[in-house]
C-alpha cells in the first residue's frame, strides 16, 4: 500500500484494492501461455529428431557497474566495519549463453541492451558454435522478439512462459558472480570491473558452472522426459 492510499484508508475511510481478474480471463491467459509452450516444445522435439546432436543453451543479460551490495564478513567483535564504495552510473552488460549440463558458456560484453546489440551477440554465438545447431532459450524481452532481429541459420529461439526467471539457470550464475566477485569490493573504473568479471568467468571450471546453474535438468529415460530439482 502506498503512502497516499495508506493515508486515505486511515483518515478518510477509503480502501484501495487492485482490480480483480475474472477466472475465465485468467484461464484464457494461462491457456495461451501453455499453447505457446506446447508448440515450442513440439518444434524442439522435431529439431532433436532431425539433429540428435543439437545443443540447448540458456541465455540472459546481466548488468554490472558501480552499484555493488554490502555483504557479511569476518570482523573483530565489537568493531564497526566499513568499506570504501565508489558511486557511479557507468555500466555494461554481459550477454551469456550457458549449457548447464556441460558447464560451457559463450559470453560477450556489450554497452547496451537493444536489438542491435542482440544481433551482434547472435552473430558471435553463431561463429562460436561453428557447424553445431543450437536451441537458444531466452525470455520474451522486446529485443529478443523484435522484428529486425537477425537470427542465424544454426540458432533457433525458444521462449519459456513470461515472468519465469526461475526457469533460466543463467540467473543463478549472475547472482553468484555479484555475490562472490563484487560484494564489499572497491573498483575505481568500469574497466577494472570488466577485467575482474572476465577473469572470474574464465577461471570458473565447467564443473563449477554446472553446479551453480544446473538447478533444473531435463533427463531422458525410455523416451520420456523427467524434471529434476536440486
């Protein structure tokens, strides 16, 4: 409840409530989402049959800059710990496609998030894949579904249901990096932040990447799919 609505409720007897949605409307929206997901899975299954070696990659962008969080640490009992913090508004975006099973990633640092930058990344990813075919699973942001998006021949885009970041293992990787690389640390330039992030991403082993990101894994058994959780 906002300050205005709280004051009105206390002093004027007004009660503000969100407009409810009819059950049929909610069911209709849910049906549309499930239909799109069903069609995407059907298309993916057909691609897998034609190309058994097709790869499944999860994609997301992470923003990095001077706004680091404070975190816990070991300090002398009774002391008041402090840490230096540089205030700034410079930032950049890490574009990254991740294979949570193999622990492999394809990353590129770019200055913005828009269709032009996304096209640059897709071209880079296509070159890195060489002759491999890949299904790239990513959210439905505007620059992921734009009309002028140039999709290479060896990449197929697949969109999970909206507002479901928990389905994307790259999100967990961003949280890990921000917690273990940038928390309570001082960086004097945006270049220093980029160098630190690049070093950490290069040093992470495939086993570590898989352990951080592979929360949900599709496993095939007797021609069926099972959804596993860690």
